[in-house]
């Protein structure tokens, strides 16, 4: 298959769908992966209606084996994965005095750890020029104490992106975390469409000017 493929892990009706649409407009086949297959298929439906190539798949991001199997299946069906967008995070409204160690580890496993089996399974299908794209957050630097695990997730996944980029760069594959420094909303510069455009711009940069972290300040 010569059509480039963009996989969105942790897709939803907001940013995940917007990113899938942005890449579909550029000629990518969009694969939207959500918790339930029917949910993912409903997300892909408007892209199909717009004339884009798209599909929805179910994936349990809390299960590394399922993540690996789903990503491997996508690669085998399409023969390639050109952009892997990692979008999930766990929201748990607990401050550090009430957050337990198991809860923290569970959230970090979803919001950062699930990237590992995804990339490892995708690696045989990533051609030179492929990109790993991660949704970052200002919470990595300025966490809200009331949801303490979110900042840990975002700091961890940003750190992991740095290591992934250094590991994969010799093969022409780059990784980037786009740090959204604002609250997501339905309208304005922090709505899904402009953020998705910023993500497209981030992965479209040449290697000569590449950085593994890009701030988005609206």
C-alpha cells in the first residue's frame, strides 16, 4: 500500500478526530482506535462521509498485549504506519494526599506506559520518515494538585518521547510531543482544529530542524 497511514490511539470526538481529519486531508488513511470498536467506527464514519479513507478499531490501552495486537494488525492490513499519534490520558481527581500508589501507577501505565507496546509493535511497519506524535500538556510543568496523576503522566510521556526520538532517529524516524499550553475548548485557539493543525506542522518539519518537543501556546 502506498497511501500513508495515520493511527490515532486514544481517539475521541474532540482532538483525536480532529487530528485524524487533518491528516486525512493531507492524503493519509486514518485509523481511529478507541476503547470500543463501535465507538471507533462511529468516529470514522464522518471521515468516510467526507470522502476520506478511514476505519475504526477497538483497543484496550490498559492491556499491553491488546495494544500490541491491534497495532500489529493495523500494520499487517495496511503494510505501513507513517504516523502514530498517542493521545490518551487518565483523569483522576485526587490530590497527592489521597492518591494511592496503585492509582498513580495505573494512570501512568495508561497515559505514558501504553506508548511502549504501541511503538514496539509498530516498529516493523514504520518506514524512514515516519513520525511518532504525542499529545503533551502544560500539566507536565504546572500540574494541578487536584488531579496529581495527570502531571506525572504528561511529564513521563514527554520524557519517553525524548528517548524514543534519540533511539529511532538513526533510522529516519522521529518522535515529538506537542505540549498544549492551555485548556482545551470548543472554540478559539485551543479548540481541536487549530491544535490538530499545529500537530501537522510539528510532524511536517525536516529532520534538520527537528526537536522532540514543540510548545503550542495558541
